[in-house]
C-alpha cells in the first residue's frame, strides 16, 4: 500500500508523466492566489459530497493544500472511503513552490 504522504519531487514526477490526478482541497481564494497547473479545486468541505461522484476510487490521487495538514486529513478520509491510491502532498503547495516551481507564489 502507498504511504499516506508523497514528497513534492515524487508528485512532480507523477504530474509530468500524467500518472496522477491532483486534487486541491484549499479554499477558492487560496487556489486563485497560487495553484499547480492541472490541479482541480475541491475544497475540503466539499469532498464528502463530491468524492464518490467525481473521483475514481482506482485512480492515483495527489491531494494538496497549503502546508499539508488539510490534505493529509482529506487523504485519510478518502482512504477510509476506499480511495486506496490517495496521497497527501507533504508540505503542501508551499513545499511545491520551494522545491519544484518557484513561480508558484508563496503566501
């Protein structure tokens, strides 16, 4: 089974190879401030009502937020719902900006 968290470098490789779907669980104002190109916005509060309609339980998911706490909580919830390939981006979009893409604003 996959770890609950994935590093920014590992996530970047998945994104480059189009081997994962990126789900951003921050609020819309945060998404407007800084985002990973290709990530889909699904605020954490919306996940319980949208996950089973919009996500595939067989799909590799990388869940992200600002620093990695909301995404980890969401990942645990998704795993409990049968989304066994969900992983949280360790350090969130802040780590992504620091380690992968400095053009993504930090806030």
